[in-house]
């Protein structure tokens, strides 16, 4: 089925600011609450939120097989479950409805009033009910940096790393949308030079620059997803800040891996950008050497050129850009991650979230965590207000942005922004 929604020459009758992440070629999916407290599934063009539930009630999706209340739900899980054909039909139709040459909605003031909202008048929600959340560890640069710091500089990568897309099962219960503040976690740590652990607020709260992908119900229990089919089951992507407490992590992670250092919060951008919208930005993955086992072997372009940036904003201060990276640096592709995840028959459901793992580039200014940017706190970052950071302070806001751009179109993710608060206290 053609991807007519991606036509770069198409213009919308809705105003789209220059350099917007959300031209008519994007058409992401999200969930929002209107001023009247109505929850609905929507899309975004420019700085307008579009109520797909209202569009459906007004028959704008006529001819596409959808359940009657498909878009009047508080999650995208059912829509995602309908599969790629439906996603494409709906995206193509939305592009058509908002095309500058189509007068049907453009010239219908009554309909527009119930369909189109200013972005500032809606509140974005988590777009999916995340059943399961898996976090990978697929940036070679990141794994090497962490291995050097936490283990052995000479053998930074463990022997399995170049053969397996390493990952762990996280928790979905503390994944929040952009804008929701996060508390500094308490936990157990082993202070440097001590032999007995202590309990208290983490002193090394960090962000992890990641992207996440959302799956559809891809398989039944026992059924592996072949690597060549895996992308068919990926609905789209979000920006993802996988908050981490490095001191808790260091003490707890042996032998079973991350636990409480990671599950106190993860923040995601609210608009899911479809893999279809990202199609023009496919690029080569880094060379894989040694060659992966057969079930992970891939031909063609399966990386995506997505420019990523992290900014840190102190309370009341201005933003400081502290990292510029790119999703294309990932050693293992999303398809390889999903193929590996299911090769043992593990079931993947609609709305599951897979984190990429921290995305670090080859140069120090492209590292995706404070741990790496300050090299374990040894080289603090100077901010424009004269203060320094080894890790994240209470009151700091971490903002991640990402977009793709070619000569014709810019497709972006907006941002995931969240503030670190002091440890939780019961009021
Ligand atoms: Ca992570």
C-alpha cells in the first residue's frame, strides 16, 4: 500500500511554523485530554492537536474498517493492534483531510471547531497502556564507556555483547509522559572506600538519552519473529529518558543487572512517530563485526538518521545543550532487537515499549548520559550560569529533542522534558 501521507510536496491548510517537527508529512499518534475533560486519540499538525475521535464521529474515516469507538479511547493499543495496513490507511486519510487542496473540512467551520485544538489547550497523556517494557543496551560506544568505568578498561565489552542485543526487563508502572516531574530516589549505596552500605537519597541521578519503539501484538507464545519481518510489527518511536541512579546501580547490578537504580522513573515524549513517517530517513547501521548469527542477519538499511540533543535547564535558568547524538549510532537495529527478544518464543503485545539503551556517539560531546559526559564525575560540565554539574541537581530540568531532516522535509518528535524534584515526602 502506497505511503501517500509521506508525499513531500503536500501542504496543509493548517499553519505549520518553519522548522516544525510536525508538518503534514509526520502525522504522529497520541492521546490527549481536552479542556472539557474529554480523553481522545489524536494527531498533530504544526501546533494544532487534532481529535481523531471527533473526525471518526463525523465520518471522515468512511471506507476504512475501524471499530466504532476506535479513536474515542484513552490508549492507542487497539488501534496499534489493527496492524500496519490500518495505520497506513488512517495516516493517508488524515493527510488527505488536511491537504491544502481538500475543502471538505477546511471550509466547514462547525466541524473544525470540534476537531482542531490549540496545543496549549490540551494535556498530553501516555499514548499507550504499556504492558511490558524492555530496555536494551545497544550502543557500542555507551557499553564500552560504561564497561571502562564500571569494570575493566582493557576488556570494556563483555564477550557476549557483539553477539547478542543485550537487554533486561524493566517495569512499565513508572513510565510517565513528558512534563511529569520525577523524584530523586532513595536507595542503598556503597560509599567509595567503605565496606558497609548506607541508605539515603541517590547522589548520582542521571539521565539516559534513548529512543523507544512501540510494538503491535507481533506473535503468539512460542513463535519467534523473523528479523526480516520485525519492522512490520513496529508501530513507531518516541524519545525516551531512562532516568538512572548510578550509585544505586553500581552497588546492586551484580549479578542480575539493573533493578531499583532504573525503575523509579522513565519519561517519554507523547507523540508516537510512525516507522512509516521515518521511512525517508533510513540509513546504514554501523558495520557488525563479527557477523551476527543467522537469526540476526540483515540486509539493507535498518538504522534511522535521527538527530538527538540533550539540554539541561537549572531552576529559573536557561537551557544548556550538553549533548548532540544520533540514533543511527546504534549497533543493533530495532529489528534485530525484536527478533532476538522473541527468538525463544517470548510473546510481545500491542503497546509494549522497547528502549534502545543509552545512545552515545563516537565523540565526547555526543555521549548520552552524565556518567559518560563527566566521565563518572571527574570532568564536571560548566553551565552558562557559572555552576557545575557532575550529575543532575534537584530543580534541574532535562530536555531531549529529536528530528530527521532531508532536503524536502523535517520529521521530528518534539521533546521529552522532565524536572528532577527532591526525594518524595508524604504530605
Ligand atoms: Ca537504559
